[in-house]
């Protein structure tokens, strides 16, 4: 039986709207930074898992859309992506793949509650990455670029996303600690299910 004190403790640990906004903004800036530093090889799947593990699906999808749009803007404005129908189509495919990875990660994070949280995040990353790459591979079948799906390149991208996810989990814990005194509880990936 839940008492009023337990109910109040549960509510006190709910993320505040301000702290949630700060966390989403940090993830968006991480996506933009990744786009600038790694020549538009944004770790979409790591960001998808971080979003899916901390905010509602609808919010995660909107945030991923903003991250993808920023990535496309940076690619076309700063890295001189060709302004061709093929390039735009590949960009749209990457957006669809990023959104699908959010959905896959959200399902895993929500449904695999019997799995410890770090293993659940790793599973969400693996399945989200598989979905992301599958969408891009299908697009490459029609638009060209299948040769970029070599095992070495896929492994490098998977490792990149895994490293980013580890960093985002650590960053999330830091944000949770630093935000609490000023902004209230922040959304946490490592919270108990």
C-alpha cells in the first residue's frame, strides 16, 4: 500500500519541466557538436537511446527531428553536401532512420524491464543501430552507396555510437546531480525501472 509520504517522494523525484528542457537542449547541442566535429557523422542512435531513456516518446521524436534538421543544415551549409535530389533523399532516409531508432529504443527501454538498466540501454543501442542501418541500407539500394556498408565501417559506426552512449549516460548523471538544487530533478537514464 502506498502512503501519502511515498506518493510525495515519488512526485518529488519526477523530472521538472525546466530540468527536462535543459537535458533535451544538452542532447540537441551534443548532436550539433557531433555534426560539426565528426563531419556530420552524428551519433543518432546513441542520442535516440538517451532520449528514449529519459523523456516521453513524443518529446524524444520532436527532439530527434530538431537534431536531424540541425545535422542537415550543418551538412549543406558548412560541409557543402551536394544540393541534388539524391543527396536530399539520403538526408531524408537518415531522418527516417533516426526517428525509427528512437521508436525502437523507446520500446526496448519501456518493455525490457526484466533486464538491468545498463544492459537495457545496450540492447536499445544494438537494436536501434540495427534498425537505423537497415533503413540506410534499403535507401542505398535505390540511391547508391551500398559499398559504404562494409563490416569495418559498420563496426566503426557502432563503436562510435557505443562510446557516445557511455558519455551521454555519464553526462546524464552529472546533469542530474547539478540540476537538482536549482532546477529540480532531471530525467535520468539510470533510474530504477
